[in-house]
């Protein structure tokens, strides 16, 4: 699994890595491979074991290069800002699978637009397929019973819709967190006529690049201090 180092291992406690699954894993420097020293901001690949990160490999460059003596010690503030860089997406189908499995009850953290709309897209596609299967089964049973008055109940469609109540709420709550909003705003859906439309507008808004109380941006990652305060 990929992740980003939030805190280095020190005498004050173990280090922390934020995994792509939104979970924080503790680690010790002994788990770093190839002799790399892990510092905050490093992108790593590791094996999650419970709440710990094992067999950590630094992705990209190895040890951070020491600053050149020829470089000035002061950089003008205008040069410290760089636009946020979009993190690589996991793919909308991957987001959908995670939403209905490992993130089924995950109401914490943040979700980018691609994660939300990937879930919505494939959820509707599976709903349509389930309904087609229900119709086919009903047609087959009607022929066997030689009756046109057979009762139609879309059992697979109903089961799928019921199964998606929780992940539908959780991914919407995480999407609201991405706007630095309270997940309780999901309750706006229950306002007649316009409530669902208000929530839908927030689903279209891009991720905020800055971290908030719900975690770092799932789209832009962890920005540097210079970027945050520029």
C-alpha cells in the first residue's frame, strides 16, 4: 500500500504514515528498507499489519540531498508558493469497490469528487443490472406458471438498494468533510423538494487543497508549510 509520512520516528514516539485507505499507521525507523531515513512528506510503499507499517520502501529519491553551500539561505516569499499538485487517482471502479467494502462504515476522513461519482456511477449500473435480472426471473416464472397475474417483486434490486444505504451515506459524509463541512449536513436531503439539490451542489465542488480537521486533501495530498501560508 502507498502512503505518506506524517511524522518521523523519534525519541518522542513512533512515526506515522497516512495510507491511501485513509488510515494512519505507526512505524519505527527499523522498518525502513534500503537504509533510507523517513521524514515527513516522503511518499512510501509499505505492508500494513494491524495498525503498524512494515517493510517500508521510499518511493522516488532516496536520502534527501543536503542544501548546497552556494544556495542563498533566504528565498523570497514569492518563490515559496507552488500550486497544489493533483495526486494520482485510484480509478473510479476501485473507489466503488472500496466504498461498498472496506469503507462501508467509514464516516471519517475525506473523499474527492472522483471517489463519490465513481461510487454513484457503478451503484446505478448495478441497480439497472439487478432490475433486468429481476425482470428476466419474473418472466421465466410467469411462463412456468402459465399465468399473467403473477406477482412481481424485484428482490435483487431491493436487496442491492438496501445494501447501499450505508455506503451511500458514508461517502456523502466524507465528501462534505472534503469541503470542511459537517457530515450532519447530509440531513439536508430530508428537506422537501430542495434539500437533495443543496447537497448535490456540494458534491460537484472540487476538493480543498489545504488540510482540515478531517485530514489532508485526498486529491492534493499534504501541502508544505510554505504553500499553506503563502
